């Protein structure tokens, strides 16, 4: 539609609501970017991306949104208009956009909505995708003109559930793409008034965190060029006279667990629109509804045969231990899985065993962890494959398959022992002292062993990055003793970030498991570059160190887990690993070529290690010895003095408790008045220095 006419697409909540669905009403008025243009549509912004806070609320959670534009063909994006409205009869809380075609023929715009958890401390971070259970969008006055066609394409895999066109005979038409993956809505070129539903279409989406609307325009050769086209989205306007909803797919796959796990359609059952592009196992068949049963075999025994054949248990499921499953997929997507470990009849929080695990076409082996508190006996599980990430255990998604299984859990008589919690804090400017706020990397963690009959079955390190006050990239690792890398079952070993397994990444290198470790000391790696792993808001510059940064802009602390299961016959004794302690944490420079201070004529890479005081570098830290005695360093291997200044000040500390780290650019001596005496005494004086901060100079762990 020409820019002088209104062509909104509006999110609203008017259709009938399934029993368990919650329709979220969206509002795009609270934008972060300052507008920098004024025109007839209102204050506008000419960047390709806009961010919005509090576009909706669901289940007590606040939802933020990121909206991106990308042109197709010979077109130019001009601007967004947040909270666009035209007169008292028009909707409010919308976002408009203007683009132009520059030559005759096809061109257009891809407009993408991404939704994020914006609750409390996550507000404005746009870091954790949020899956909205149901929302609706209406696109109106997209019926075209004599000088241009107007079409909008939607994608089924993004939770596109149903649509409604106008009730008049000359309304928009819907055409499914040949591959069955999208639907194109086309107007007859009659240029209806924007309130006439003949030129409108209403979409319903379910269980998605992303929506792509692709506007496909063909400009006639007799059109004045460039040809501007305006559209808008809104969250609270209504139009009548639509046809009854038409499903985006004629066939669906359902699960067969007991209905307390949401299996039947009437109970918001797990449902997948069937496609030929993505499913589990060798086949998938259509179901009219879920087929609940205590053995989860309703889909196995129906007339179309057993299509629940994508998941196979390769090793026994033993309480508190790791197991391997075989996953067979027909295409690439994300695998989610749940296990009702306590068998209370529902998949509760904490019972998701795979989150956004990437799979590809073919067979792959995937490790899972059996809960320490799992019920012994039969346990209900659910596996869902989709090209859309972050889907829940129930409800509709636009492609893939759901498979429910009952597996048996046994008890090997294991014992689980945890260390206390430790805080490791580092200054990353070695061999220079830097600002000496010891907050460049602050990690809070503990170690765990799982044992049976005096032998250790698994060793874990789990924790949280409490602060990152560094401009440099830094990795984080530990040197371990008491066993060797060859003792570990690498296929079961795993590295997790924020509860998600980093697929096929070795804990020993932080790289693909096919890349061999360099040998030497036993080292495990939580991150190769924390600055890339932690989402840092530009306004904050650092992570949880800048007191002038609004807490709402700080990203959630990054959690990590390193898990090392032992090979049968290679288990160390419990006595060889006890007592559990903080081990030897260290940071290291990120990838080769990345700057890490003026002391180095060339960027050092991972050969540069910084350990806590008096721990030497590992056999991998080959660069370090060349810089002893440089700048402020006073390391002396002959006296086992490492990473200390002439005044005994350390570049790294290890504390057996939580710790309120100094705020940015605050010397640790100003944050903790007893620190200097403790350090210069070699740790014999003021041994509880870390309990007595100057509160105004530290960042509380409660912040």
C-alpha cells in the first residue's frame, strides 16, 4: 500500500480461546531507541532494529521484543514509527514501518519479531527467548493496488496455527507453498478501506518466540519510483466479519502419555503439524488426537503402526548418573526432552533433561543426566523435535514430532558428596597490576563427586559467573589432580552453559570433541571466551561491576557445569579425591590474535594463564615463564611464588565463601581495608578480611 494509506498488521485477542491457552495482547509503545525523525506518521527511527520493553505479560512474566527489518530485492528500508496511530478511531500501541521499492518488479521486506523474558533483572537484556503460548495478528488493507501487488508470507514452523480471511467473496486468498512450509496471502488489488476485512487476514500463533512476516511486493512499470509502502503492527484493535478459523495444517502428530502430561487436544496436548521435512525416527503418522495410556504405547499400536521409533536408550538409566540415548532424526532441528523423575504425573520445573539440543539428519548419540532424586522404577518421558527452539512440553508447534516413552530407572546405590562453595576472582592485566579491582572474572562454584562402593563414578564442577569487569577476552578453566583425561568417558562428558549442553564440546579443550587435547596437565575448560558467552549491555560496558548501570540492563549471570564420568575400570578411589576443595582455577587469554595488554608485543592467546596466588601455570601456559619479573610481577619458581607483586599482592584469589566483589575501578584495598595486611603477611594476618567490606565500594551478591 502507498505510504499515504494505512496498512497495519495488528496483534489482538478476539478469537475463541482453548481451555488451557492464554492469549497475550501485545503492545509496541515502550521503545528503547530514541526516535530521530519526525514525519506525517509521527516520531520515527531510521535504524533497522528496534527494541521494546513490556510488550505483554504472561503467567506473571514480562515480555520484551526485538523487531528487525531486512529488505528483499531492489528495495530500501526507511524507518520504524513506534506507537503509530492515525486519529481517535485508529489503534494505538502499534509499530509502523516504511520501505520503498526502487525499480519495477518483485521486492519487499522481511519483518521479524523476537520475544524475550523481560522480567525484573532480565528487562532490556534481550538474552533469554520467551515462548508465548498464544497470540493473534491481524493484517489489513493488504489487498494491493493497480500499480503494485501486496502479499504477506507466514511460516508454519514458527507456530503458525490458523488464519481467518474476510467473509466477502473478494477477500484475500491463501496459497500454500509447494514445500508445504509457508502460506502466502494475496489481495485482489481492489484497495479496500483499512477497516474492511475483505482486505484483511487474521493469524493465530502458538508456542513461539519468533515470528517472520515476509512482505512480497511487485511494482508495476508504470508506477512512480521510488515507490513507498507503509505497514504497521498493533496489539489492541479489533475487526469483525472474518470467516471461521482455518488450520495451518490438515494433519498433526500427538503424544500418548497419560493425559496428566497434556496429551489430548482438549487438554492443550503436545501437537505437531506434520511435514515431510522434520520428524523423529523412520516415519511419522497422523493422529486425530492424543492416545493417552500408562504404557505410552497408543501411538505404537494404532492402525498406522509404530512411529515412536526416534529415541533408543543405549545404557541403563541409573539414579544420579549419566546415560546415553540414540536419537534418529529426519532433518535438523532442536530436541527438547522431559522426565517425570518424581512421577507425580506432570513435567515440573527442573525436569527438562534436554533444552534446545541441536540435532541433524541421521543418527546421533546424546548424553542425559538422571536426577539424583529420581523415582526407582518406571518413569514417564517426552521428546519433542521442532525447528523452533524453546517449545514447552505441551501445546501446538508448527513442525516436527512428539514421542512419549516409559523408561526404567534403577538405583546403583550411589553416594553424592559436594564441596563447599568457592569464589575465585582475578585481575587479568598480569604482569601489570592494572586497576586492581579483582573483578575482571569472578566465579562462584563447587565440586561434586558421585561414588559407589568407594569408587568415584563422576566428578563435576558447577557454578556461576558473578562478574566480568574486563575489556579483554578471558577463558576460565581448572587444573585437576587425582586422575587422568584417559580415565574419562568422553562420549558422556559434557559442558553446559545456562543449563544447555554445548553439543559435542569437550570439557578438556572447550572445542569439538574430535580435537585432541594437547596432553600434559589435566585441564578442564568452562569457557574459551567469557566476554562472548556473557551478554553484556553496551550501556553497562561490563557485567555486574558498574554501579551506575541500571540493574534492569544487567544480563542474567552465566551458569556453567563441567561433568566428567569415568570409564568402567578407571574409577579413582573416593579417598584419592577427598577432601573436595576449590582445585586450581585460572583464567587465560582468549583466541590467538586478541589483544591482552601492552606487555605483549603480539597477542598471546591461550598460552597466557593467570592463576590464583602461588599456583604455577599448567603445562599449557607456555608463555608465562618468559614474563616473570616483568612490570609488577615478582614470581619466583624457586620459592614457589607465582602471580604476586613484590608486596605479595595477588592477581587471583580463592575464597571459601560467597563474596561481594569490588565495584568497577575500585582498588580492592579500598573495598576491603584488611586486604593489604592479609596479602603482605602471606595470609597469616586478617584471615577474615573478605568478611569486612566497605559496602559502598562493593557489588553485593544480592544485587
